[in-house]
């Protein structure tokens, strides 16, 4: 009865496993998850105190940006895989316990060796196995091929950890570049939004007055239409500016890991245009060592080499060493406690057929990794030269935009004076105001492009602030380090390779 009950329980468990079906999340469960995620993201970031500088914006992005934290967790995962993989090189130590039962004795008749067919069933059968007994054993097994494969896999996991670090660096470069660009766009929005809105109101009021005068036939139709056409064109320009400025703060908030609509005040940084004071050769030398994409290919090439060595290992015979201690409660055993050891050699003869194809595939994989690295070297050098060109061009474009803005600003002041003295029309004043706003916007856009070009040049050479662990540094200290790094510019000292890199090269 006891064994029947156990059988029924096992059958019920098996049937329950077969009855598993997909289960959708309810709307309430998804709402709860979303609320918890939002609360966690808000709790993660420190609130903004005072004005938000560009240095703090970059520091907040490095510390609180959720995509950046995903890269950090991926790196942590690879670190865990490396630690776990080290244990695969240890021998296998298996502890087993068992229980055997049958409802009758396993007894049998015997026959002489010379006449095995003559079974004598008149005598009493022999019993040699207890119908109910338990077993325990502890076995140590070590396979040399498994050890070799685990060793090379562990080395590959170490390289994969380094690759994850380079991916995190690449994401950091992109993030810093995007924050630089978004910050200046947000500064433009903060500086121009009120003026744009006021200009739109003035233009709409002047347009309404012109339409009223045209309906009363105070002015000629063609003159009224030309006047309205100029006002409408100015309105269209201002509305396009308003559209562009509206998304700037939202984008910056997202980059810093803040919820859309978070309130903060920006401060316009001083427009510093640092010229490049390092030779192209020095910049190329740094890029060939520190560029994140190229360093990733270095490690991929090493992984390909380890794949080749693992392929060679699979062609060798397997040698296994075994040792174990055993215990059995079977009362018919003379020795119920014993130890055993053994050595075995095995070889798959079909490996002889696949050896050439395996080695060719491994060699091609290694050659492919080397070819990718060589191709990327040329791409990185090209990227450095293009980044230098874009940097210098963006600097010239900003200088030109700044000059145009200063001229338009002076012209606007002259027109305002004439308008105050009734020597200029309101349409002329609005046009001058629109022209100045557009010039200032283009100036901000040129600075945003310059900041983007700066980030691109830094990324091509693998330049980033040496900040160590993000979780272990405070936001204030991180802001200071980012500020000091941003002041460095591109000189022979900042472009030079770190000392440990030189020693390890």
C-alpha cells in the first residue's frame, strides 16, 4: 500500500508538469512592475541642487544613465562567469546515495559449467542480492581533456570580461558625446524659448492688425499681402525654432537618467575653443592602443587562438582517472565497504576523419579575427583624421556663427532705436528680432556641433576620465574629476599613453 501511494504521488507530479501553459501578466501586475521600476530609477539618482553645470550633467549621465548601468551589469555578469568557469577545471567529486527495493528475492538456479543447459531445479535456489538495500558512494573523477578545455574556456571568459569592459567604454564615449551636444541644445532652449514665444505673439498681433487694415482697404492689397507674407514667413521660422527647442530638455533628462519633466536650471558654459596641440602621429599612436573598438578586436583575436587550441585538444585521446569509496547495506555482500581506482583511455576514431576540416575551420576563424583587426586599424586611423577635420571645421563654423550673431545683434539694436523713434515699421522690428534669434540659435547649434566633434575625437582616441568604480565614487567627486578632464583639451600630455599602458605594451 505504501509503494502504491508513492507511485500515485509520482504520477500526479508528472501530470502536473505536463499541464503547464503560458500565463499572461495582468494589467495590474504590469502597473505594479512599472511603478516599482520608476520608483527605483528615481531613488537611484540624487536630486539636482542649484544650477546644473555641464560637468555635473556628464557626471550624472555616467552614474545614473540606465543604459550605461546595463553595460556595467553586463561587465559584472562576465566577471561572474569568469569566476564560475575557474571551478570547471577542478576534478568531479560525485556523492551518490541510492535505495533499491523489489517485492521478492532475486534467487536463481545453478548449472555446471561443462553442461550449462542442464539446469537442476530440484535443489534449493541461491540468493545473492538483498531485495531491499541502500548504497552510498563518493567518486573522484578527473579527465585531462576536460581540464584542458576548461582551462582554455576560462582564458576566453577572461578575454570576454575585457571585451565587456571595452563595450562599456565605448558606451561611455557615446554617452559623453551625446550629453555634450544635448546640454548646449538645452541651454539654447532655456535662453531662447521666452524670446521666441514673445516674437511669435508680436508677429501674430501684427498679422491680425494687417488683415484688419486690408479688410478696411486702408492700404493697397499688394502691399498688405507682401507685409503679411513676411510676417507669416517669420512665424514659420519661429515655430520651427520652437519645435526644435522643445525636445532638448527631454533628451538631456533621459541621458542623465531623470524622468521627463524633471525641473532643473542650466548655466551656459564659457565658449572655450581649444586648438589641438598634439601631432597627428601622437594621436594615431594613442588611438591604435586605446580605441575601444580596436581593443575589443585584440581580445577577439585571442579568443580565436584559444578556439584553435581547443580544436587541437578534441583530436587527442581522452585520459580519465577515477577513484571512489563505496558502501552497500546488502547483507549478502562479504565486503560491504570498499574502495576502487582506475585509469581509462578513450579515443574517437572518427576524429581521424574530421581532423583536417576541424583544423581548417579553426585556422580560418583565427585568420578572420586577424583580418577584422587589421581592417579596423585602418578604420580607426581614418576615424582619427576625420575627427580632427570635423573638430577644426566645427570650431571655424562656431567662430563664423558667433561673428554673424554679433552683427545681427547690433543691427537689431539699431532697428529697435529707429522703431522707438517711429522711423521703422513693426514688421521691420519683428524681422530684425527673428534674424537675431536665428543667428543666436545657429550659434548654439554650432557650439553643439563643436561639442559633438570634441566627443567624437575623444572617442576615436579612447579618451575618458579615469574614474574607477562608478558606484564607489560620490556625485560631487565625479563632477570634479569630469571637470578636470574636460579642461585638459588635446595636448601632447593628455594624448600621451598612460604609463601602465606603455609598460604593458
